[in-house]
């Protein structure tokens, strides 16, 4: 087997972006404004953003919840997927970030679809209980709170809701037993919850893209009461 080379992997990523994502003025402007505002460049990679978009369209998502807006990059990808009558609720803890994101989202032409809720995830999420269920939940915020966010994803979703959890590999650090960094601990706890909590059925993929080596977990919310003989089938 060919040795994995990060140089070649990055060339491959650039190639895939060139072939399948292409140039996008509104998204480029969102990233540029995010940088000018001093936010870290930790938005999802172009292929990751488009993956969210494709997944949202595949399931016909009309109501999307995003936890962690940052500069609005992934928000724009998601908002483009929900269509005219669709709705994206995105939660951002930093008011300054939210302001930058608002401008970028409006400039991208999807302002009508996006509601930015400023506040700490836990506080805002509580206010959403009882609303219509979300079809897709994208979790991309402080990793320490992954289990709390997953719990809300299940509560604010319905059976079939798609949940995407970002940054589950972190340069492979999740398997370093001596790594007790709070974010890494939060990532492991999130993955363990996806395994143990009967409300989820999940898998994960490693990614090697413009953001380096990381990964996403992809889960569906299931009805824990419903018998499903596909569960743990095979093997
Ligand atoms: C970090 C957070 C992210 O959501 C991400 O995609 C990459 C990095 C971070 O906190 O370092
Ligand atoms: Mg992320």
C-alpha cells in the first residue's frame, strides 16, 4: 500500500475542491471577513461545507440547527440547502462573531433563511425545546460540551434527524491515552455517547482536507422504543 503522505493528501484535497466545489465569491468573502475580524480559521473545509449541503438536501431538510456559527461559513452552505421556506437556527456565543456572520450570510443572499441566536449553547438550546423538530443538527462548538449538545440534538430532533458532529479525530489525538486535554476528553465522551445512548445510531469518518487531519461523526436519531432488527445487524 502506498505510504500516506500529507503533502499528496493536501494536493488531492485541492484537486477535489477545484473539481467539485469551485470558486464561490460569497463563501470566500465570509472567510475573508472572519479573518479580518480576528476569528480563528477553524470553519469547515470546502469539501466539508459542501458535504453538509449535500446531506441536508439529500434528506430534504427544512429546519436545520447549527451549534457554533463562527463567521457563518457552514451556515451559508446549510442555508443554501434548505430552500426558500427553509430555516437555519445557528447559535453563537460571541456577539462580535455573530455580527460578522450576519453580514456574510446576508451578502450570500440567504439572510431570510437564517436566524442567529447569540448566547451560550446550553442557554439558547433550552429555549428551543417545544419548537418544531429539526431535520439536521450540526454540532461544531466547544468540544467540552459535545455530550450536552448531543443530548439536545436528540431532544430537539425526531426519529430520522441527522446529526453531524465536527472534529472527532483531532490529528489522531483521540487515541493517545495520555492526552487528557479537555477538548479531546470531550470528543471521546461524545463518541462514547453515540455508542451508548439508545437514541443514536452513528458512524464516523476521518478527513484529510484543507483543515488537516480530523473527522466527523454522522448519526441519526432513532426511537429507542422502536424495535429495529437492522440495529447491530451484520458482522
Ligand atoms: C477547533 C474547533 C473546530 O470546530 C474546528 O473545526 C477546528 C479546530 C479548535 O477549537 O481548535
Ligand atoms: Mg469544527
